[in-house]
């Protein structure tokens, strides 16, 4: 055992040393091969945006621009201070582009006023009518006209918020813009990205992020003079958010009126024009550049936005050159890890390296340099479970069959509909003792919860568990999931969390190297989970109370999946009414939850129906073999 531990620690030391050496090597490469300049580029309304430009020293050929517009700073600042690497990964840097990094309007060293997911201006009447699309257009126009040795072509990429800025480059795109890759793009902050899921506030993410990011910046500043991270007084995030008592208490104690976005949450609890204006999807028309949308199935922040962006471009631009790449990654994992594993789950190959070598670099080389063949499929999907890349002509794939997994009495789950009558499960949900989103104690929301073991939750009486018999053949799900719940509650509102889970056989072997002492036999791997706030079951714009005791249908979509449940495994569904502190607590009575006081949170008795007349199920898309 001591020798195994020594070898494991030695391997970590070698990996760390190799990573540091690679960073030093990359840093030296940037300085040796690129010249950095800094410019303030004037937008059409006169506002100047701070831009760092790295130009290849080799003048024997012309280069395209590769642009990253970000609210997260283009540091380091100073023409003599260089980034340690350029692009999303070292091979991009060594390929040779004119790398452009820009602080978006109102952030860090750029002038102007920042607006979260700034709305599009559809009818521009003057130069003062700006949006992120016009800022991108003006930036590209300046670059093409003022930076020597460029080939007249530009590409844009970005992950998360920079993914949003990539998407916003598409409406009214500059003619020089030839290739765009929105990666995990922020798309809809009410329905599914980052801070809301189906109208439910993801409080841990919103509070942690906005406590620093949302602090106002009265004038251009560098990060060293900017706001510092919030210091949590309790290092157990479950306790911190529970002991705050309510969202209102949290705001009053820590923010008051200092964080604009937090004030916006309170002013706009429903899907009104404020949120609708911040949805880029309706504006994705007449798309001309080549587009490669990239995301991870286990992305805790923006899995919704990835699918929504790809599907919207497809629907509104039937002839657009638009493809999708999805892998088994956390947020940005396709360039921030090797992709050989995530959490406790191994994938048997370095999926991120495969992506970089076969998708991202060839995409930009082909469309910006005219080099190489880019023969990616319409949808390039890594299927977990079977751990293989698959190519599809459409997403979701056409060669599928929609089936329902029906909840059954006695915790059973089956593709066969229930035949008995008057069948339900009854339990009590207490928002003052909410179901945690992950086992153990965490200081911050983890990324691994998206794929983590759910056995801790299955043991709780307020989590209902349904599972199939042992599978006699592989079943691969590729595409959307739709929860079809038939429920009742003694309250007048409730949240509903549905989790799709892969249950491993009891004899499944533990990892050969097992420093965490994992027990994989019976492991309950989360494949997909999503929450729905009951009052929005019919409309996000006009919430409705649930009539206490009345049988009610709660139907909602979960983000797409691509997973094989192997022979010998089981399929499980867990249903619960809290997911804390990932999602804020529902008082279980109909009200504006942003105004809830601690005394408003009340227990409620819930029923989940599963009989011939009231069948609760999960609709899935099964890939035909």
C-alpha cells in the first residue's frame, strides 16, 4: 500500500512538473514568435474598447485574425507583458494567427457601460444604437484596415460568457468574419443557463459569481485595482445559504442595492421583456459565417445554451454551415483537461485532445487559411457508457424511437405502462431540510455534481427512487428528455427535480488506482438532472398557483443526452422537490419567492401518481441499433 501511494504521489509530481514546464515553454514561445501591441479601438458611438493584439513575427505570409471578446479581462496589461499562451490550446498558438483579445464595453480597461447579456437593437436609427454585434463588427473593420499583414479573414471563439459574444457576432456579421465557434455559450439566463433553470434561481452560482463580477466599475481599471472575491463566512455552502433564511435576507445582508444584476432578479421574477430582450436566439437569422457550436454534456453552467444555439441556427437558417460537437466534458473541459475522465467516471481516451486535433484547429485552419479538409459531420457526439465518438447527419439523430419510461409501484421503472388503478407514492418535503445537490461538504458549488454518485440522495425519504430490472441489452439514448409528471401537493407551489441515473452492477470493479477508495459496485452515475418550478408549468410569463390536493401535470424538457446504459446495468429515475443550494428553496406556497421571509417556508405532502389513468413517465429517444 505504501509503495502504491508513493507511485501515485510521484506520478502527480511528474504531471505537475510537466505542466509547469509546458507553461514555461509556451510562455517563451509567445515572446519569441509574437509581437504584442495594445490599441483602444473606437466604436461607432465614440466609445473606445481596449484591445490586445498578438502579431506573428514571421512576415513571410499573411495571417487571419482569431478574436476573443471577454468580460473577464485581457490581462496582462502593458505592451511588454505577454500572455503565457495564446488561443484555446498550444497547437493553435503554434499554428499562427493574429490573436486579438478585447475587453468588452464597460469591463476592465474598455470605456462605456457594461450590460449583462446586452440586448440586441433590432432597428438601429443612429450611431448610438449599439449592441455586441455592432461592437464586434466595428472591431473587425478596424483590424482589417489597420493591422498589417492580415489576409482579410477573421474568426471568433469563446467559452461561456465569451461564447455569448461569439454568438452575437453572427447577426449582421462583418464580411471578413468567416468562422465562429460559440463554446458553452450563455444564451438564455431564465430558461436554462447559469442562473436560472426553468425559472428557478440557481442561487449558489448567482451569488458567488455576481458578488465579484457584478460589483460596479465607475471607470476603466486593471484587475489588480478591481473588486476582490467575496469572503464566505461559512465554508459549508449548504449551511451558508440555508442559514441566510431566504433570498431576500441574503441580498439585504450582503448586497443591499450595490449589485445591479441582483436588483434585476428581484425586479423581474418572471419571464418578462427584461429577460426576453436578453435572449439572442430570435436574432440568429441570415447567418453567413461557418459555425461550430461546442459544449459538454456535463457542463454545470451552459449545457442548455449549447443545444439552444445550435438548434436555433438550424431552424432559422436551413442552409447555414452549422455543426455541433458535444463531448463528456465539464464547462470548458474540451480545452481545460485531457478529457480522459471526469469525476469518478473514466472515458477510455483523451477526448479533449481528440477534439482539439480533429475539430477546433482544423475548423479555423480550413475557413481562415484555406488549408486542409474539414470533414466533420453535422453532429459529432461522444456517447458515454459505450465511450465512443459517433457521427450523425442531424441532431437529434433521426434513427431513433421515442419511448416512455413509466414510473411503477414499489419503486419499479419500465417501458411498459402501468395497468393498476389508484397508485401513487406519498412523502413529505421540508424546505428547511432540503435535499443537497451533492454528497459531503463543499465550500463552493462543484462541477462534478453533474456526473456524481447519487446513492446519498436515494437514501432520503423525500427522494423517490424508481429503477428498471437489470438490462439484458445495451440501450443508447441520444437526444431530448421530457419529464411527464402527474403529481399533487398540499402546498400551492413546488419544485420538481427529475434525475436520470445509470446504476452500475454490484460486481463492477473498482479502479485499479483508487486513491479515493471508490466503491463502483452499485454506483449511481447522474446522466442528467433538471428542475422545474411548478408555478411556471403553463407559462414562464404568467405563473399560476397549484391547487392544493388537485392532480396536476408537470411537463418539462431536460437538456439532451448521449449515453449508453450497458447490459447488466439498470436505469434509475429519482424525483425530489429540492436541490440545494444549487437551486434556491421553494416555500411551497404560491408567492414571489424573492420576497419570501424565513417563516414562509413550509412542509408539504406530495404525491407522485403512477397508474393507468395518471401515468408519470420520462420520455426518451432510443437510438436504433
